[in-house]
C-alpha cells in the first residue's frame, strides 16, 4: 500500500483511476478507446460541456464567467496573460511570494511594465507579505493563492478594486471562496483536478474586453471561448480525467465538504509536528498551506533516517523541494485523512525514539 504525498502530478481518487482506465479500453460503451476518439463528436463534446458546467457549479460562478480547458500548463498562462492584457502603457502589479510567482513576473516583464508590490524573498518565501498597497492604475493584480514549493497559502482575498488574477494551480477547489471576485483564474490540472496536460482557465467577460487584439489565434482567449475550448485538438484524455475528478468532488459534497476534510488533515499534521522540537516549521501558523506542508529537521542525519523510514512504509513524495530542503507533504483534495494519520503515527513514533 502506497501513500502518495507527491506535489504534482499527484494523487487522484481511486475511482477516477478506475474509470479512466476503463475509458482507455472502451469509452462510454462506444467500442472505441478515448485515446482514438474524435474530439468533434457529440460524445466528446458532452464531456467538455459537463466538465465546464461542473466547474461553474462547484465554484458557484456567475453568468459573466467563461470556463476554458487549455494546453500548455500554468506556465503558458504566465506569458499568455500579459500578452493579452499588458503593453507599454498598461502596467501590472504582482505579488512575489514564491518560485511560481517569480516566474510569472519574469514573463510579464516581456510585455509591459510590472510593479512588484511586495515580496517575501528576504526569508526564502516562507511567509505571505501583508500590508502592501496595490496601485489603482494597473491593468490587473496577480498573485499565487498557494505556494506549492514553499508551503504557504493566502487565506483570504486581497481587498482591491483592481482586476484580480490568481494562479490557483495547487489549491483550486480545495476551499470555499468567492471565486467571482476574480477577473481571471488559472490552474494546471495535475495537482487538484486531474491529469497533467490541461489547464483550467476562468475569465470574466468584462475583463476580456480589455484584451489586446492581433494576437496569434492560440494565444487569443476570445477565440478559444468562441470555439468552446476546441480551437484545435484539445487534450482529450486530460479533460476527461478532470471530468471524472469533478464528478467525484460533487458526489462527496463539493468544495465545502472537501474543505472540512482538508482542514482536518492540516490540523492533524501541523499539530503533530508542533509537538516535537526535532521538527522545524519554517512557515508561521497563519500562512501555512493546507495543501503542501513544509518542515525540516536540524539534524541532517535524522532527516536521512526519517526519509528511509517513510520509504519503507510506502510513503511517496515526502522529500522537500531542492530549494527548501527537508520535507514537503502534499495533501491535495484526493489525499485521504487515513494516509495523513499513517504519516502522523510514523512522525510520532520517530520523534519519541529520537527526542
Ligand atoms: C505546478 C505549478 C505551476 C506550473 O504548472 P505547469 O502546469 O507545470 O506549467 C504553476 N503555478 C503553481 C502554483 C504550481 O503549483
């Protein structure tokens, strides 16, 4: 039995794996694999339609929001967004609170002026900056809701009249929030909503009116919308896995139900780690992520021993990102509470032995 704490691509519900494998052999009793199925068919169009409408339902989006499934991962959005909404005269504001946000800033600078309103780089991105001012004369304010590598999460939406853009790759659909406050949301699917290869994009129609024109078709959001996410061949299998995951989320009670489970997992793990001084939690309690918990040990030998133990017990993906070190435990929506319990039991045993 494996317990998969990978940061992404990451765990998905078991029933999603089962249904996805069935569809590889026989998709919807058509006698064809989903991998050989035409995307411009009523059967596949129904998949995209249902996935879009489940996103709208689960996120309670208003009628002004368009849902897209695009290629290229979140990293493509790092440049596609400024390509659409910036130019020499149109400035953007960015919050610099992690490795992914930094990459988004770097790309945006190629298209227009960027003002970094605050940064937590001074402490290796181990906290969320607070008390910063967002200028009112910018085209948008961009931030990352959950910093996958550093284990920080923004708990609350910044209060501003400026259009909000968020990279929600690693915590979308994990917590109830007013998604309608955003002009633009994007999320690579491989952390919380499906298989790698597709990106969930949500755009406010009024915000889209400010987009630049004369862009290559594949970079133009309006053309993707007009073609229902089928401007070219969409990542059919990845979209199908999203649909299965969205169905699963709805069945278990939607975002508010999963939020309760996510909070329980986070409480259990963080409170266990806090009990033992051999562990260090670099992120202050108010900024800790419920999706990616980061911790270290002061003794590198003990770290090595703990990693070996995790391996023996079937725990996958607990080694920290190379930029932070130590450990990172990812607990996305599909991670069952039971797996976190197994891990915290292991932590407790280990800490008792080595205290
Ligand atoms: C993983 C991740 C990305 C990068 O996603 P790709 O799909 O690999 O481009 C961007 N932002 C955040 C917050 C992530 O967690």
